[in-house]
């Protein structure tokens, strides 16, 4: 095959769709090369005459000038205009093109290896797991390849190298310790990204109790996955995807009891020094301590039975009964075990007061008592250190929970705020918020707003038709996470967008549709459907049209109406 020595006439419309769109999709000219930028064949670097190359460069430069105000491409055009003077002169001479061609071929090879490397790794993992490529994984692989920039012919070539196998549902293997540790690490990283206390378990992540059945877990997982897909691709979205995959593996297809046993092992290790401190100071596990630690174990992700078993095991380790009632204090003590502690050394008395303050949710007061105990003991004895470490952990947790509470209140998520503030009141009610707020006052306010939402929901349910829908939307405008109202709206349903059409326009396609007749504000999520059935998001709007600047011709488009987070049937 011989390369032409004369270039075809420059076609600006074709250049925009084929070259400009590709460079913009990859992130700009930094991810391109001079031959692609000027639409010149790299293999013809020596064959093309300088005059033809110069004419092509000048035509491309003139086209860029016309595109400087294009809403989609002005950024990438501006960037290419800035580098034009640095590369155009080299491209105009044969020696300059030859040198640039060598670098371009090497860079394209590296870039192609990167694109295909991810796909090859995914194919290799599937072959290792299933002995071939499961048929039900092909569509997902195709979408993955498209996102990585692998062209369809390249994907098909790679796919043909492997045997397709029938999909067989296999029982999930028992999770090993590494899987649980990875889940724990991912939960902690997600908490750091959100600035919140990490979810104690996968059940907490889903907002479900640890005894939730598989169907509830499945429903909550699917709802959370749908919301996550609408977010921009970033580390947080990837983490949530990984955690939801773990939900499927451990709680839906796997053994939930085994997962909770792993959580139990963590809670056991976490509470061991606290039980040790209680026994060292009080010579027993008092009923107050038992109740307090039981709440801590449940807050850490355990069901009540496992939480009780943790305390029973730890009490046995330290040679004390799991519960001791206040009426077992010595005769004439006139009250609780902490009163009798006054007979011990001064540091024990101060430490008993610190632990009583912790049980009352007064962590700052407890810190003062620990300081007094340390001074009285003239050193940091093991039980003092254990209580101090507990206080430090609670204060750190309180700071994170305050951030979560303030964020939830700002977004009118009062159900979430009520839960977070309730925990704050229980363990650190004397720790003020960033602006000096009181956890108790804010918790009361959140509860009142939830009660008002309950009343407004009851009133809305007495209405009918559009009036009822608008009234329900007003409830969600006041309390964004009022789930009973959301459930009522979901029961009513939402009419779909209809008459979806698309037409070619300069730079892509314009998609339009007939609006849903539903009352209130409706968002429309537009999906691009490829010839292979794969979908890619175009965008979200409240209008009835949206432009798609992606290259290539779509087979169809889908428009999904959503109101208050509830989607209409597709």
C-alpha cells in the first residue's frame, strides 16, 4: 500500500466529529500528538510534500479560529492554539516531521498498550475465575472497553482470543479474612472522603439493622447503586461500587452470619481494654457498665445477641460475672458501686468518676477526672491509660459526627441528622459543635422537624391528584430524607417522558422529548444507546432537550424522568 502524496480537501465538519471530539474526550492536546491535531497521517511524514502539509496546517488553524466560541470545544481549541506556534514550524519541514513522527509512533504505541492493558487484565481475571469469558459479562466488558478508548474492532479481536462459556451461578465461597479487611479499609476511606465517622459495617452503610433479611438488603443495595451511577466518576463513586459489590458477595449471595462474626471479632478487640479498665477499677462489671458497653457494641455494628456474647466472653476473660446489679453493693452503701469506690485510693475514685461521666455522655468532664486520676497516681497506670484512650477516641468520633450533623442539617436531611445527633448526645453531649451548638438542642430541633413532616404527610394523604403530589413534594422540600413521604410518592408513581427524538446537529446530536405530565419539578436523565445495546450517560436536565457531543452515531436514546429521586419506568 502506498501513501498518497496529496491530502484530500480539508472538511471542517468531519474534523470536528472525528478529531476534535476525540481530543476533547481524552482531556485535551496533552493527550494527543501533532499528527492527530493537524489530521495528518503519521506514516506519510516523509512522503507528503511540505506545501501540502503547510496548506493542511493553515486550514486547521483557520478552522480553530471559527471554533473559539463553541460551547463544547472552546477550551480544547484555546489549548491547541497555545501550542500551535511550538509545533507548527516543525511540522512544515520534512526533517521536523520525521523527528516528530518517531516520537508520535512511540507515544501512540504506549497509549494503545495502556488502553488495551486494562481490557487484557479484565479478560485475564475472568478467564482465571471461570475458565473463559462468561456470556453475561460480554456487554459489561464492551462498555468497559469503550470507556477506556478501545475501538470496537479492537475489542472484538481481543474477545475472540478467549473461549465464551455459558453463565453458571456458583455458590459464593466463604469470605476470607482479607475480604473483610478490605471492606473495613474501604469503609474507613469512604468516611474520610465524606468527613464522617466511617460506617461500622456494610449494614450501617445501607442504613439497615444487622438482622435485615436478604430482600431488604437487595432492595437497598439496588437503590444505592442507582444513585451512585448518577454521580461523576471519581474515587468516592469507585469506593461505593466496590462496597456494594461486597454487599452482594457477603450479605446477598454469601453468609451474612459469617460476616457479622467478623464484625464481632473486631468489636471484641475494641472493647477488651475498656472492660479491663472497668474490672481493674470496680473489681466487677457493674450493671451500668454492662448497659453502656452493650450500647457501644451495638453501635459498632452488632445485633443484640452478638453484643451480649462479646460482653459475656470478656467478663469471663477477666473472671467476673457479666452483670452485677446495683443492689449487690455492700449493705449500708446506700447506692451504686461507684459510691463504694471512695474506700479505694484517690486515683481510683477519680477514675470511677471519669467512667461514670463517660456513661452519662459527658466526655469532657471525664477527661478532667482522668487528669485528676493521673495526678493522684503520679503516673499513667494501665487502667488510667485505657480510659484516656477511650476518651480520645470518643472526642475524635464526636468531631466527625458534628461535621456529619452540620452537613445533614444544611441539606435538610433531618432523619440522618437525628440519628447522628442522637449518638452525639449519648456519648459526647458536652462537646459543642463548630459554632458552639448544643447537640441536645439540635437533636430536639431535628426531632421536631421530623414530627412536623409526619403531620404534613398525614395531611397530604387526605388530598388527591396533583394537589396530593405537590403536598408530598413540599414535605420533602422541608425534610429531604423523610422516607415515608418518599414511599408515598413512589406508590403514586411518575409518568414517563414520551416521544423521544434525536436529530443531527453540528458537533453531535440534539435529543428532545415530550415532558412528563407529573406535578412538580421533574429531572430528565438522558442515556445514549449504542448499536451493541450498551448505554452511556449524556446528562441531566429539567428542559425537554439536550445536546450530545459524543462522536459516532447512536442507535437510540433513552430519557428517564425522575422526581424527588424516584424514576419513572423506562
